[in-house]
C-alpha cells in the first residue's frame, strides 16, 4: 500500500485519471489531496463525484476555490463565480456533493506530515494549528456557517493575535489555511501576491521561510501557489504545478518521495 499526495486538480479530471494510471493507483493505495478540487478546469463535477466515491481511501482538505463553491451555493459569491459553478449547482446530486464538501477538513495531521491547502501562520505549533482547524470545521458544519462564509469575503486578514476570539478568530484561521502565501516583515499577510519567489514584495517572505516558524517538526504538504510550482525544501513540499493553467498535475509518493507528473490533457469539451 502506498500513499500519494496530489496537487491542485481544479476540475482537470482527465489529467487526474492519466496521472493515476501513471502511478498505477490501486485499490489498496491512499490519496491525499491538497484541495482546490474545482474551478478553472472543465470537469469539476466529475472530480467531486469521483473523490467523494473513493470514501475513506482519500483525504482532501478544503482549498479556497472549494470555499468559493460553497459561498456560491449559499448565494454569497459574485455573479462571475455563480456563472462558473452554475452547471455544477444544477446537477441532481449537487446538494449531496456540497454537504460532503462542507464536511472536509481544513488540516490533516499524520506524523511526520501535515496536509493543508495554503499554509500555516508561523506563530502556530502543529498542535495549535490542528486545534484551530478543528474549531473552524465545527463552525463550517454548524448553524453559523453563513456568518463564517460572509466574513471570508473580506480582503484583509488580521495580524494574528492569540487573543482573537469568536468569528474573527475563525475567519482568520480559515483564510490563512486556504489563502496564505506571503507575510510582510510586520507579520501582515499579503493575500494579493501570487507571483514567483523572485518577484516577492520588498521585505516579504514566504510563510514557510519565517525563521521562527513553530510548525517545523512536521513536513508541510500544500498547494495553492501555482507560480511557485512543484517546490521542495526542508520541511515543505509545494504541489501546485499549475495544471489548470496548462502546466502539470503532480503527485508525490510519501513512502519514498518519488515524484510523478502528468501534463494537462483536458479537451475543454
């Protein structure tokens, strides 16, 4: 049995199936997905159905585009997002798929690894990050889901403070785990930066490069940052290799760190 972690799929179902053929994915293998199952690619509905039907063989964390789908379903997204997801939301099984998606975790910890879509704030230890994630997941699945999703429309993220509480804390955790890439020198998140490392704003650094980061006890597996591409450094593996932009879909086998990549083969029909 092997465990494969796969980067952002973004509705590229044919590419995903080709990658699975390449790795000879079998009935005894496990998949970890970094989130962003939907949007951009042409077959988001197929990706959702296939992933849900794998049951316990797959662990997928929520990505920001998955969250956009949930916001659209709750009539909280912009008209452009509503148009993108219109066919998916019209599917006869959309309610069941959305309920399944709403019950995905934000974070998965299985030592020595941690799976998250975007990243972790450097102030969080592994234990703190997992606790924060579980608190947000409970809100997402409960009666306050609308309030939480509405707060995620805010463009700015508060500088982290352990004294944050309630929905302000939950939304800060949610946005960090699904949107974080870069931090400024004063600890503020730069949510509008999505470029390559050589274009980092002055004084900014990737969240994973902060010297005092408390989550260095585990290897963090994440996606979200297509301009970073497939990138490995001590303690991190970045897996968004830009499949939906015409790049590749990447898988890493955790047992031996073997890397597999599949070029985009979507026909856009």
